């Protein structure tokens, strides 16, 4: 090891360029990475020793002086500022000082599983809304902070790119760029010819649709980061042309044995065994063989798989006594009847649809299939709304093809089938459609269709539309009980129709329709804009059923149109019923036509059976439907069965015959598969309660939500901008008037986009429109940096704003002590050497402690908890300044004599830190070696004297 490295280990203090610095771990023989005392790593600098004009020398931390004294309470702010500034805190988890979220117990399990592996290969298949994004990002943040990786790519469907980018930045302070067709050229501009975007930008969020092509895939495989997260991984299995390209990409990535991969999906098994085992094979090629190994020979391989696959449903989390995480979901079914003109029109359309199919018999296969899809489209749209029915009927009248203006003859049979499934059905299990434009098909019945269109147009509004009337009645119940509902529709026309009608009925609510007509970013903007309204109703198509979190603004879901796939229902409800939902109760409602034969078939044979299995197993079993064939058969049975018009169907007790039996058999098979897999894939080996003490220790070192709240409130008062409590929309929060803060803080906040009056809260979930103030928030950093710099500045002027807010020294009379007691605020710096996979990393750990030195036993220091209580005490009476200075000078003169005891404390804390790291590694079963060395002498940040009253 070089002389420089031997002399200036991480955590050492050095003097350079007229000030003191802390040496950071990135330093080498010729370079020193330095952080100024009292500043963050954002202010770090690099010194190249061979050309540095003034020699760098060792330094010691300056002791407090009498001149740095102020009132005793100012010492509490110093302690809080010092604690909340820590980013490389002592503790077994390196990442917790750099994140803006407090992980729940169950969310630590994937992190521990990852730490257990030399190369991370993990499939996280937790339920919708449990927090897979947080679990995955926590893993990569930890690997980055341990120095094990330096680059990360997130691969996700295009509509999730911005959400991932925002989550990484807001919660984990990872600044990623989005790479897709619209951004790639801009990112590549100015790069050297042989440099990839993925080499130039260490953190990227990449659209799967952009990167999967053969040309781009090869370049990505060459330059891919050493760690990859794949969201919605079930859409990347070998099935269909687009997914075949995705699977080829992931298979190529997994073939690098050194690459870390974290795969995320809420539906790992979509009913296709081949796709499922291909997914497992990305973790380890051997897992693909589980499909063909006899049951009695699988045990060892299955046990190995359990180390790489974690799947929890909400009942699993209940078993871990974490019952306050999620709201209670109350479900209900409500119905309407096809009465009057609407019922007659429905019967006529059903009869016409039946004639379409019968008439096509004997024609060529294309015409038969087009007539079939036209009939199904009519039934789906007429069941949705008058507006959707009008659009579907008019599309036929204009002779447009199923996909739009192209001629039907131009479509291949395969194209027609694919478009029919997408527009009429809900897509396949691993690729649910978000296509919400009303379907249409060409027919020649111009006169009849014109009459049907005219009749449908006359039925808009609650007076003639019983479905809409029932929705309005239900929404009055929900909103009257304080719920904020989302109404999900199948088609664009229906969403706009419903929203228009609701605006007149709910004039005091903001009612907005969000559909696939909006680009992904526009949808998010439109939803976020509703946060200003105290009462809101969102009407949306399934373009919002994936990727956008609605839990901060909404508390109820109404399925205005039944989805023909139960997974879609769960996705809709999971937008609201998910991690971070503030309400303790969420309502979900299915609305159906009691005498609508299509609704009856779907509800009875598909949705209720799925719910029955979910209640039995605690798992949502994907619908066992091969490309919608069973659903088509079921609806076809309704369509072609004579005597099943609405007027003759007062109840849902239909006999659907063979299709129902086929679906029932398929459901039973799917249930049995899910039941067998259930015992294998639920993760119960690692128990969060075994690791929670380590998380709590980390909070004690770094500061948790309560510490942040106390600090910000006190600092705001001392700096002339006290917080103002406010209530908006029924939710309590605080207002901070940033303009009243000192100019240095104000300017720094303005650079972060924080100006004017800020609505803030210190606990999650946060009220709509508010900001969560966590320990890494710019506000906390700005306040802590300002106060600490003020405290350490010996040249500060007493008249400066906030000059007395923080102090390195103080003295009071108090009843809390019986003998003169000195409380020392100290900072400990430790060098942590971690060896993993044969690679050693030298890391810096810091912690701030308070220790008490009683006059009657100076060899026995009071612990941090006791000393903190003493620091928070109130003075009994005033102490004259000369007497204060006398007591302080006496304590300062004693400091050198206390250093041996403080150094013994530092060694003890280093040993505890080592034990913490080893204990967590034992909890996860991970391999690794650690060595911890304290940096001495100990930094004394503050001296505070308590004199018995």
C-alpha cells in the first residue's frame, strides 16, 4: 500500500488549501477525494497530489471555543443537524442513509435474499400494489453504495419509463435517463463514436420495445450495465413475435454469469408452462428443467429455486403481523335492469348480431371471422354505453375495417384475429390490452344500421340509460361517505359520455375523463392536476389500469364495464388499493346488467370463479384462456342460443352448456397448479422480524421521521420561518413560507424548485399536493448544512440571521442532574473493509453520539440515550454569561483528559458495528468478511455543561 493510502485512510482528517477535509474512500495513491468539514459529499473535491502547490498534511478537528457558545437549546439543533446530515451512517445497510423511504419489514426480505447471493438473480413476484419497485430499487441502491456495482439499467414497458425514472430519483436519489426512440438521438449527440449511451450514462430506464430489436439488442448486450432490473418480466417470455424478441434479449443478458438481474412481475405464471419455466431459466438455466423432472427428483432444485424466487400475497404479510400497511378492501356487486327502450334496443342488437354470424355460414373463412368479431364487438359496445354503441354501429356503416380505415380485404386472417382480440377481448394474460378505441367491422345493412344508430343516440342520459342511473346512485352513496372514486370503462366513448353526465350531477366535484387519447405523460399530468380539488371523480379507461399510482388521490374503484379477464379487475383495483394508501378502507364495486346475457355469462363463469379460487388460495390465478378462445366460445354460446334475449332473461341462471364446462375444467386445472406452486414460492425462510432490530438501529444512527419533524420545526422557528399548521381537503399538513428563510437557504431551495409556500408533511402517506419531508429531502439538507456551517464558522457575526440558532457550546442550571455533568456531542468515523467475491471495498462510516461525563465519576460515561435526554432538558433559571463562560472553559480544559475514554468508546462502537454487519449477514446466510477500524482521535463537535440548580 502506498504512503498516501497508509497515511490518509477514508475518514482521516487532512489540511489542504487553507481548510480541513475528510478523506473519502475513492482516494488513490496520487489523488485525494475530499469532503469539507461540515459539508456533504455533493461539495466534495478532487486533489491531484503531484501538482498540488501546497503539501497536504494531517489535521485534527478543532475543539469548540467559548466564543461559539449560545443558549443551551441551540445545542439540540446542532445534534439534530449533525445526525441528519449523515449519508454513510454506521450500520449493516449502506443504502439507508441515501433513500427517501422507510422500508417496511416485508420489503427487507428481497434485499436480504440479494445480499445472500454472490451474483444477484432474483424474481420478485409480489402481489399488485405491495411495492416491488421499492424492493428492487432498494437492492440496487445497496449494491451501488457498497461499491459492488456502478451502472444500472431498468428495462420496462414504454408506458412505465417515466414512473421508474421518477421513483428512482424521488425515493432513491438515482438520477436516471430514459432511453427510447424519442430520446436516444439526443442522448447520443456529442458522444464519441465508439461510446454507447449505456456507458456514458450510468443509470438508465430503457423501453423494452425500443431495445428489443436485433440491431439495438446486440449493442445493448455489449454495453449493458452490470445490473439490470426487468419490470413486467412475464411479458418477456417466449410467446408471440414481440415477446420472442424480448425473451431473446433477456436470455442474452442472463448468459453473462457476472450480471446481476432482478425480475419483477405480479403474475409469474400466466397459465403457460413454457413461458413460466423460460422465466425461471433466466435466473438459472437449470430451473428450466424443473418442467420435465419427475416430482420425486425435484426437491434439491426446488429448494435452490426458493433462494431466487419470492412471492408474497397480502395474507402472507398479515402472517408477519404487519396489518396496518394496507387498507381493508370492501367489495360489492350492484346491478341494473335492461328496461324500456334501452332493453328493446339491446334485444334488437343481440338479434342482429346473431343474424350476422348465421348469415356468414358458408362464406369464406375471412368473412366468417369478420362477421364473428363484428357480432362480439356489437355486444361489447352495446353493453358499455349508448355512445360506444353509436360509434361501433357507425364504424360499420362507414365500411371501415376492424383496425380503422384500411379495407377489410387488406387484412390477413391473422391480422383480423389479432385486432379482434385486442379491440373486443382484453388481450392475453401476459399482454393485457390498453386499446380503448371502439371496434367496428364492415357490413352492408345500411338502412337497419341507420335506424339502430338513431335509436341509440336517443338513449343518452340517466332517464333512459338504466346503467348510468345506477352508477349515479352508487356514486352518491360513495361520495356521501367521503370516498373519492375512480370509474373504469372499456372504451373511450363510454368514458367521455360518463364523465359528461356526471359533471351535471356532481357540480362540486372535479370530474375528469382520462383515456388512451392522452400520451402516457399527459395522463399522469391530468391525474396529478386533480389533487387541487377537495372532491374528485376520475373516469378512466384501462390505459390507467397499469403503471400509474392513484392511491394518493382516490379511495374507491367502480367497474362500470366488466372486464372479461379477472387479472384486469385486480390491476384496476390495485391502482388504489396499494402500498401508501392513506385511507383505512377502500371500496370496489362491480356494476352489471342483471338481465344482460353477456354480463351474466362473464360474471358467472369467469369473474366469480376467479374470485372463489382467490379466496381459497389467497392467490389471483390467471384466467386459463388460450388467446381468448374459451371466452369467445362462452359469449358465442350466449349469442347463438335462441330465447336468451334480455326480455326472456330475468335472472342469471343460464345454462351455457359445453363452453362453461370447458372453462370450469380449465379453472380447476389452473387452481391445482397454483396450489402446488403456492407452498414452494412463498418466502418464509427469511423472517423480517429477525432483521428489524438492525433497521431500528440504523434509524437511531441516521434519524427517522420523528427526528426530521422535530429538527425542521425547531430550525424553522430559529431561522424566522415557523411552520403553520393547515388543513386542506380534510388532510392535515404544514405550511413553510420559504421566503422568510435566510437568503443562503432560500437560494439553495430555489435551485431545487422549492420556492414560495411549501405544503409539507413528515409522515407517509402524504396528503394530496403535499411533499414528504424525509431526512434526504433538499429542505432538510439545506437547513442542516446551513446550521452546521454556521456552528463551525468561528468568524460568524452575532447579528447574522440564525447565528444563535445553533451552538457548539452552552451551559444551564437544571434540576435534571445532582452533580455537574458535561454532555459531549461527538462524531465517530470508522473505516469498514468489506470483502465480497474476492473483492475488497474500503468504506467510510460515520455516527453522531451524545455522551455524558458526570463530575463524580468521570471514568463512567453516560450512554447516548441518557445524554440525549439531558440535552433536551429545559433550564431552571438564567445563568449569567460570565458564569456560563467560566463553566464552559473549565470543561474545555478537561477535554484532553477525556480523550482516552472517548477513544475506548470509539473502539467499542467499531466492534458493535462489526457485529451488526456479521449478524445481518448471518440472518441472510450471506458470505463476506468485514473489518472495522475507528479513525482517531474522536471529533468533539459540542460541549454542554449542566449545573445542578
